[in-house]
C-alpha cells in the first residue's frame, strides 16, 4: 500500500468514526468532523499532511501525492 492510499484510507476512516461518534455518543463530536475537514483543506493548500508524515516514518512507500 502506498502512502497516498494509506492517507486516504485513514482520512475516510476518521470521517466515518466521527460520524458514528456524533450519532451515538454526543453531538459535540461534530467538531471532530470539522477538524478533519479543516485538516484536509490545510494539507491541500500547504502540501503538508501530519498523517502522511507519520505513515512515511512507519515505512510506507511514497506515491505521487506525498513525497
């Protein structure tokens, strides 16, 4: 699995987790969803993704989006 796919899978998992937490635990978890969305926007503008940095240190092979 490449770094790009790992980051996309992680982001998708986090969005789904935040939706489940919002629906079943507390409506305040919607702020977790907002944080994830802001992080995705920030990484698309700046090119820096904290999750990509972590996955890269874990040894994932770089793809074309993250170097």
